[in-house]
C-alpha cells in the first residue's frame, strides 16, 4: 500500500511538471476542445442530455465504447466515426507525450538522487 501511495505521489509530481510545458498544455486544450465539440454536437443533434452527451463523448474519447448510448441519426453516426478517428490520434499522442515525460522525470530524479 505504501509503494502504491509513493507511486501516485511520483506520478502527481511528474504530471505537475508535464503541464508546465507548452506541448502538454496544447494537448490539454485540444482534449477539452474535442470534448466540448462532442458534447455540444450530441446534445444538439442526437437530442441527448448534457450529462449523456458528455458521458458519450468521454467514453468515445477514452476509446472505452460501452455501447449503452449510441447515436441514432445518420449525421450522428458519421460524426462519431470522424470523432473516433480524431480521438484515437489525440489519445495516442497524449499517452506518448506523458510516457516520455514520465521517463524523463524518472531519469532526472534518479540522476539527481545519485549525486
């Protein structure tokens, strides 16, 4: 349990450092923008509640895809295909950037603790 706490603490410090960089700030803004676009689209076109449209946008963005809520209109289905492709690229890029930053953070901390 202690090692889990230490791991989360280390991850938190790493993420704090990550969001000081312009690249990760841009990814955060892009993610929020995509979530807002999806939420507004599904609310207006698919006539979902804001909570359902936000939930569906998140589930799609996170590539979870439970299937409990689905688009019913043709335009909604086409939008979801494009939205899913954009989401996949954004999520892949985000995971890659955060993984790279985590490795750099660990290397920096290990080398500074050895000195």
